[in-house]
C-alpha cells in the first residue's frame, strides 16, 4: 500500500501535467506561481515531502534545515546550481533535474536568432513599425558558409552542431571535457582558438562556479570584427558591461541574450538592462526552453522520476544519489538505507537481518564517492526492533520503509 501522507509544493509555474500526475497518485499539491525568497521558503517547506522548482528559487542549507519531511527536490529545468547539492546529500534528500527535455527548444531558438541577427531583421522590423521603409541588402547575409563557434559541447551544443551543419554552417566547438565531434564539426584545442576563427559565437556551458565571467573584455577583443554573439546558458557567464561596450563600438554587430545576472522573480517585476535599445540586439526573458513541448516533457520526466523514488526507491538519473534502476516491489517490504560511503555497512545490515532470521528476497547496492545506497527487499515478518537496529548503524544518513 502506498503511503499517501505526502505533500508537494510546486513553484514558478511548473507545467500543469506535473500537478495532474501527482494528484493521480493521491498526493496533495500546493501551487505557487512565482519563486519564494529564503525567508518565505523556510516558512512553506516545513511539512513538505517534495518540492518542485525552476531556476529562480534558491534551496539553501538554511532552507533544508527547515525542511523536516523533505525527501526529494525536483529541478524542473536543466541547471541545479540554485540547489545546495552537498547539503542535500548529507541530509539524504535526492535531487532530480531534466538534462535533456528542453534541448530541442533551445537549439531552435538559437538557430532562429542567428538568422535574424545576420539578416538584421529586428532592426528593419522596428523601423517598419515606425513607418520607415528600409529595403536594402547592405550588411545582411545568409548563414550558409558562416563559421559557428559553440562553447560547451553538451546536450544542447551537440544538437545545435548537427542542426547548424544541416543548414550549411561550418561548425567549430570547444569543451573542457573531451567530446566526440558530430558530423563534420571541428574541435578546437582552446577557447581562444575558437574565438579567432568563427563568425558567430554561442555559449552553452553549465552553471559551475568556474564558468563565472567566462566571456569578458579579453575574449571579445580576440573575436573577429563584426562577430555575432549569443548567450543562452547562464547570466553570470558573460561580463555584461564588456558586451555592451563591444556592441556600441561595432566589434559585436549583433547579439542575442536570454539569461541575465539579475532576473525578475515574477512577471510583474520591472526588468532593466543596458542592452535595451541597442541596435541588432535580441533580448528574451529566459525562454530558451519555454515551449509547450519542452515544458510538458520536463513535467513528465522529472515527476516520473520523483514518483519512482518515493514509491519504489529508484534513483536513476538523479543528480546526487548513486543511480539505481529498481524492479517493482512484489510481496515484500523494501528497506531503503542511505549511508556514508564507509566499509562494512552492507554487512551490518545483513547481520541484523540474519540475527532476526529475516529472509532477504532481493538486495541492491550502489555507491558514489560520498554516499552508499542499499535497497533490501525482505519477507513480511519482522519486529520494530529490527528497524531500530538498522537506523542506529553508525554512518546512517536516512532510513525509510516502502510498503
């Protein structure tokens, strides 16, 4: 029998399909349309078992200390730098995200913006809205044959590489990690090499602290004159003052920015940026992955992973737990034991069960560098003292029983 005493809070307009999936499981859902600051979140999270967020809500160690019942955090987005992952692991809280679900949506927006910038479409459209007929081919080009430089060759960068090549662009990429080139893409040994070669630069790195200020005055200086620049990764990756300066002097002839160092918490908050009113600049409100298809995919993917963990113990594709794909529970109790990754824990669990003559019908173990995750399926007959002894094993982080 499933434990129905589970509360969920979903913030930041998570797609409605997620709500429906939870409710179909008999789970109580509270919806908050915007993000919450740390103080507000501490008040809301005390009795919550599952929290779903997007990119704006910060789940800090202080928030986690207030979360007495929290089992799972669902990041309904790609990045997880807004969550204190180490603190979650120490408290036995699993984190899931959606690393693939909005890839296509971001790629399509990037390609569309490259075309719009190279053709100068937005400026001509603005003029026409003012009644100015500016029909000219001067300074506008096809993207066919242009050199595209991709910084960060992960899920988005790699798919962009394939799509851009399909429309005739020559693709170069740079990544800190060795990545297999797709199609005819050419790997660059350094970011500097890439920047000096290409006509269009697009950034698709993760939210790691080391990526802060990745693109600044030095990097803009070595780009080709008249380059096009796009950032749809993280706001803190680019020095915005340096970008503005290079647009104003014409070094960067066009730019598209979807992410900003400081973003409004909700749609009613006023947005201000020095990029506003600059020529041939497309600014969008962090909508790279904001399509119906992407949000539906994210809602279904993250929620299904959370449901599987809560009711089955599965941790496949989690951010911080050892990854285990588990069979359904059949005619047994499932004991979940999360512990510090030190020798002898599994033996201690099994010795306790053996001492009470409890038969193990299935057992699964996976570890990472910090924690171990043991799933044990046992026959139905056991006493409360068994649970107490397992909970008291030194190094135990969290223990629960699935019915």
